[in-house]
């Protein structure tokens, strides 16, 4: 295809990270509440002065793609906005919700008429009732509309669970290169550049991949610390080699109840199949070599509180941040666990604590009161009662508000030394402003509780003098993934696995 020919490339997003252990179902209303933008509004959000995901990221994957189209196109690329649907991690999409999103993608692609390319921002760990590979199904549906000769690019979270269907359906697949994730726009721009070049006929993407029977490994999996740092460095080095277009490692989200879950590696080259196969294999061997580096053991609530109490300097200069690692809403937990709150009330006296909790029923009760009222009620354990017990509390109502950045209503109940921030939507404690926005100064706290694994560490860095992960038993316990019934073994570390290659060949259909 001539480089001077005007190109029309459609772009869209359908993304959610699923925790199959959640008793809740994700619906279209969840997407509407979080992020559902379409057409001209999406173009503005991804433009020079736009804000792609208000409250989260100014520039993410779709903005990265638009920048690539603008920089490479010299005004001769029409970036055609479809829609962007994203919501907070949670339970699987209902059958009707996934069907509606897939049909919308198909209908809008058909309405575009002639296209020279399609750019899709996916998560890669989305689950849906009745479908083992919804991300792959979206790619397959897009391919069915545009045909085999039109290139398709997809971006993924690095916790995607790669499948053979996705690799076959997309010409370009690019994952983040950071954990905590901070290169969304970079990934979008890289995939966008490759898509434009493929549409012009300047490159001929050839992809090889490997699938590892490995649920956990890599220690804390941060890109800038051992043991993963050399692997991320090697991927960057690969991308500087002649003919290599992209290299990705996917450290799979383990809470997907599908037969084939695990880490994977993927390399795309410009027409060189043997090079792609060799490098994908090398990355797989490097990942397999760190399988025994398991995540560190997390503290119990009592252990974490006692350590926080002893951290006098940390509390004087900032705060101790406790991550409720068993109830991480940004990994699909319900957010209504009370075990850590109960321990704070019993054991953290003399320290000022801020803690989040999701409880729509408690919100109803609190909104029937006025600020300043003393309220006795039961909180927590309403969304996932099989795992979390309600807790009786008595406190003074200090704040009531309805906020877009909280996804709904929020109340602050002061229960002795704990300021409890109760929400009816998942409490996204990724930034200290979660507390500041409801009148709680994070710098005055001794202990700040978050329900997040990694991204908070970026934003809490100025105030967090010590960070502790706490295990309270819930849907985001790492070993909870071992209980999912549909995973076909053997998979490390649930099972003894001496070699990955037989499983890899089966998963790739060889």
C-alpha cells in the first residue's frame, strides 16, 4: 500500500479486569458509571488538549494511538473514533453485557465502511459468563468485519492472559513495559506506529509466542526490581535489534476461571519468523527461570499494626500505608472486607487511621442522617458475605457527598481513632486525594489503608514512609487462585511442573 495514500483507521476500547472469585457481575451500568465515551467526545478526549480518562489518566492507549497517527500521517491519516468502554475490575461480565459490547463494536466497524486498520485497547484479563476468551472474541469479531488484509493492532495490560486466538486475530500486540503501570500512552503509541506502518506496507508483522504453565513467580513482579528487572531490560534490548518490532511479557492475572491461564511471551518481527520464534523462546526461558521467586509473605493485621506502631519516625515524617492485599478492588475484589478495620479498631488506639470500605447499604443508612449525628450501624460483609463478616460500629458522621471521582456517594464516619470512608462504589484508593477530597488530610494520619496492589505506590510515594501488605483472606489472595475449578493443570506453583514446553505446545495448538 502506498505511503502517500490517505488512511482511515478506527480505534476503540473494551477493557475490564475480571476476578472470577467475585460473587458480583459486571454490567453495562458499571461501564456507564466509570468510562463510556463515544464518537466526537472520544476524539476530543484523545486530542491535544483532551483528558482521556478523567480522574485516572490524561493520556492512555487511545491517546497514544492518536499521537502516532498524527505524527506519522502528515495530515493523511483519519483516526476514526468508535467508543471507549472501561470499568473498574470486578466480577465477570454478564452474558448480556458482553454480547452488547461485542455487537456494538461490530456494528460501528461496519458503519465505518472502508478501513485501512483497526486499533483496539484491551485489557487481556476480561472474563464473561459463557465465554472463555472475550478479548479474543472481540478481535475475532473485528477481523470478521474488516477481512484478512486489513491490519489490526491491540494493546494489553501486562497481566493479560494471552491466547492463540488473539495472536492469530491481531497483526500487532503490545503490552505495557512497566509494573506499576505507567506507560499506557507509550504502549498505545508504539502499537499505533506499527499499525500505520503495516497499513502502508512498510512492515510485515510476524508474531511468535510462548505460553507458560505458571500462575505466580517473579517475586514482587515490579519492573525496576529483581528478579524481573533483567527481563524487562532484555525486552527493551530486543526492541532495538534489527527487524524486531515489539517484545512483550504477560504476567497473567491469576484469578481467571478458564482452562488455560499463565504467563506468556510474545515477539513480533518484520517478516522474520525464525527470529520471532527464537526471541519469544528466550523470553519464556527467562520467565520460567524466575518461577520459584514467589511473592513475599504478607503480614497479618495484628503484625502490620504492631509494626506500624513501632515505626515512630515513619509516622512522624509521613504515614505508614497498609495495603489490604486480600480485598484489592483494583484486582476485582468487592471492597467490603472488615478484618483489617476490626483489627485497627481493637489494636491501633493512639494512632490516627484512615480506612476505606464499600457498603451501599450503609450508605443508604448514613444518607438518612445529618453530618454531626452519632450513628450506630453494621458495616461491610454485604457484597461478599461468604467471605467477609459485617462489623458493628458506632461513630460520628463527619462528611456526606456525592462525587463523580468516587463513582457515587461517600460518607466519612469517625469511629474512635479510625476515620472510615464508606462508598457505594469500589473505593479507588490509588491516590492520597481519595482521603483529601473528603476532608481528611493524609499528612495527619499515622496509618492509611488502601485496597490496591501496585499503582498506589507511585502516588503515595511522597507520604508513604513505610508500606506493608496485609493478608486478611479474600478474593485477591494469591493462593485463592489455586481454588478455581476450571484451570487445567499442571500449573506452577499449584502443581509440580518440571518443564513448560509440553503445555506450551498444547496451548498453541501444535
